C-alpha cells in the first residue's frame, strides 16, 4: 500500500449530513454508529430515479468506493399498534 492509499478517505451521507471514513466498506451497523443514528432505526441507501431505495441491514456490507453513497434512517414502524 502506498502512503497516498493510507490517507484515502471515503465519504458518505446519512440524512443529508456528510461523514468520512478510511474504510472502503462499512456494515449497516457501522454506518449508523458513525452517523449517531439509533440502532433501532432502519437504514436505506438512496437509489437514482424510479429505482426503489435499498434497505441496508446491520449486517450488510456497503462498499464506499466510487460514487458517493447517500443513506437515510427511518424509525421503527409502529403500524398496527392500538
């Protein structure tokens, strides 16, 4: 690994806030942790156009190489609660 590669930063956004890491990929749980998002929230990766946004589980690995990724967090659903 060259010195330049050691210093490379990967950027991503969660709820329109910018974050960076030296890791090429992160788990859904790590993304939420870095962004300060509650562990109980569901994370989604924003997709372009009419493509449905992709749910990211805590165990999913997301590559941050290439296009900057945008995510958003949603609180747990309470559908069907009285």
